[in-house]
C-alpha cells in the first residue's frame, strides 16, 4: 500500500494514514447504503442480493485477526474457544477526517441508530452483549445478524460478513448437530452468486483437508469467486513454507491466495497494537527468502486491495441486473401508491371519501344481486342468478322428486300399529301410529332446507368480497372492517332464517292435514284395494284358461266398460250406502305406501287354499259398505 512510515516513538512501520483513492470508492458505499435499506425492509426485499464478502473458516483459524487487521483496530471478541457466534456484517467506509468530528474513526450499530462508538473496546463489549442477548451465555449460536458500520480514513470500502467458525464437537449449550447447523448457515450465505468467499485456512495444517476450502468448493465448484487466505505463516515448521499454497499448486483458485501473519494470543495479552502487528508482518515477508519473491501475494495491504478490486468488479458486473430489478420493484410500488390516491388530511374530506366508498360498495352489491352489474361474467353464473339457480335446481327440484315413503317399510307400519295398541286388542286402526310415521317423514325436509340456507349464506359472502371497489383496495383496514361488518350482518340474519325453517317444519309436523284433496282416506284406500284384488283375480283366471282361449278372453275383458276406475260387474245394482270416491281424490300410482299395506292384507285373505276368490271379494265389499253406513253425513 505504499512506503512504510517510521514513527518517532519506535522503529516499527505503520500503514499510511491516507490510502490512495481506489476505483471502488464510489460504488461500494452505495451498495452499503442499499444493504441497509434491504435489511430494514425485512422479508419483503430479502430476495434481492448485493455483492458482499463472506469470511469462512474453521474455529480458531484466524478469521477475526484478519478482519481486525483490515480495519486496523482491535474490536472483535477473542479467545481460545468459539468467539463468533452470530453473523457479523461489517461495512467499512473510507471517510476523510473532518475537523468537526470528535475522532476520525467510529462505529455505528444498526440496532442502536444514531449512537456513535469512538472507543473500539466499547464496540467489542456491545458485540458480546448483543451476542449473549440472542444466543445465550454458554457458547450458543444464532443466525440473527449483527450489523456494524465503521467509518475510518484507514480502511478501504468493502462489506465483510464474519461467520461462525466450523466446529466438530458441541460444547456448552450447543446442540448435538452444531456442525450441520453451522454448515447450513454458511451455505445460506456463500451459495449466493454475488457473494465472494474468503476462505481462511491456517498454514500449519494440510490445505487439502481445509474445512474452509471444502465448503467453498461446494458453493463455488469452479473457484471463480473464492479467495484463499493462508494465516499463521510465521509459525510453520522450520524448513517449510507455504509457497506452493500461495501459487495455487495444491488447491488452485482462479482468484488466487494471499498469505498473512496473525497476532498470537501473547500479543493480545500484552496489548500489542494492530499497527505493530502490521509492521512485524511487513518485516517478516521482506526478510524471508522465499516470501520475498511472492510479495504481491503476501500481507494484509495486498489482501485489502485484492478484496476491494474483486468486490468492485462484481458490483460493476451485477449493477445492470440489480438496477433493472430495483426499477421493476419501484414501478410496482409506484403503481400501488397511485392506486391509493392522494393523501387526505382534513376530517371533512376523509368523511366524504368514506361515505362515497360505502355508497359505491352498496351499489355494487345491489347490482350483483339484481343482475345489473357492468362487470358481470359471461362464463359462469354469479350474483343473484346463482342464488336463483340454487333455489330452483338444488333445492326445489330435489324436494319435488323426494319420495315421501322413503325408508318407510311395511314392517315399520306394522310395528307402529301393534305398539300403539298396548296391552289391549283394538278393533280399528288408531291414529297415533299414522301421525308418528308422518311426522318422521316430514322431519326429513329439515336438512335440505338448512343446507340451502348455508349455500345462500356462502354465496352472499362471495358477492360481498367481489364488490371490493378501488376505494376499498386503497384502504386495506377499511376493507377488512367492511368484510367483518357484512359477515356479522349475515350471521345475524341467518339466525332468524334458521328459526323460521324450524317453525315451518314444526307447523307441518304439529297438524296433519287429512282434508287435503291429495290425501287418501279410508274409503279411497278400500276402493283401491278392491280394484287391485279384482285385477289380480282376473290375471289368475286368464292364466288358468288354455292358450287357445286366452287371446279371446283378453279381448273380452278389454271390451268391458270401466266405471269409476273398475270394470263394470254386469247389472249388479249399486248400494245406496256405497259412495263414490271424491272428485278431488288422486288415483295416481304414488299411493304413499298405502296400497302396499292393503295388498299385504289382501294376500293374507287369499291364503286359504279352498276359499273362493269371489266370496273374498264379496266379504270385502260388505265390510266396505258397513264402514260407509257408520260414517256421519258431512255438514
């Protein structure tokens, strides 16, 4: 970085106070500001990535010493065990000294905005306190970032991320899978194509087994964005050197390697400054016979320049894509902002806008229900037409097709009649089993009615959600509140509807209207049974006739006149007590199960083998006429 400067207090050279201007001095600060904006936006802009440098390495490989040397200050927690337990985003910004500032160097934490730390030992204590607040005090590790920005005239513009070191054995409160968790955390950073990987490996270990290079190769197989750093060159075995490592002959990397000398723990305990350590490093490489020939690959100043140039090149290459992505996001946000309209300050204007939004909402709702909406669909039913479809096709039609005697068998009727007699024998069929059976069938109408109510309720909710005008989209809180009010209103209206359905069903179950024209009474049931028995007898007679005479007999039977729905029985006079069926009586095939009952009774009457069918018919007619004589004349 230039000629060493000799201070009057000692003979150790230090870095020059004013570094020469770099080509990345204008771009990298902009990226740093952009990173602050993206970090403050949360997850909304988390998918936008910017160029940065991530430092990876095994535990105690010298990562923190490299970062402190790049800053020129001692500010990171140090120790023999794990020190970096949370990702530290370190943004360095070159700032010329200002006469109005208390000091030319200071740091600022993002979680403490507006507060400057001029004492770098306070920065170390704040990092430790923030780490313990999130990860605990017993070696725990967290993925939450600590963002620190350092302003200094002695740094080059760049962004570094100090990641926790790769460890093998869990200690303290660390989980048993600590190694897998740390590797997953590292991969989340270094798999980003805009991330430059700074792989730190100690020189006193085999480079082929380096954890940093191994995980870097997983994220960057080609090695096009990985920079290797060989630390602790001064403590290698005598007679050995890392020249093959630095020249890339062992594990080649396209961006090459840089060798550095770290401060040892004894230097830290003796409060040896960073400037003294940098001077010792420069003197070590200058005096070493092997490293003197590769001086462009050795030293912290060479590493700082290399990282600055690589980061600037990445920014230049990614800048067009990043600009296009930001412009696209900005246009989307501006479009959304325009949809919200102008800011309204006065209460009167706010009230007028609110009333206008509610009026348009009500008009849109009424238009969709009445079928007058300008935005009606031509692909499917919607609004009031859909509700009408529910009533006509999904409610009324199934009710009309419902069999009133469904799941009602002759055994159910027989048991109901026998159970109603109790301990005594009865001469006539009681009304109680009839009413019980009819009420049970009427109760089947309850479920379809309540189901139709729920369907209409859901459709009204959909209509209310489809009526969200631009005004409601402009105010999301108002839209949520309107939806809540509409839902409460429909809930309140659904309760009386449910009560009405229950009352209607209860009314039908409470009074059985036996005077209805379609109701089949006792007289009509007996008449239908007699007709059925006569038809059965005629079929039996036809079957007994030989085949040669059967066709002639069928023609004769078909030629007989039919009176009141039954074939004319010659000149038999009609009794005065035998009354014809009422004109309103139904003679359709749907007899609501009554014909089957009498059919079973008729079959029981026909059971004697030697009994005459004609006598059976005569007995039934006599019983029918006797019942009719006992009835009262209608008023």
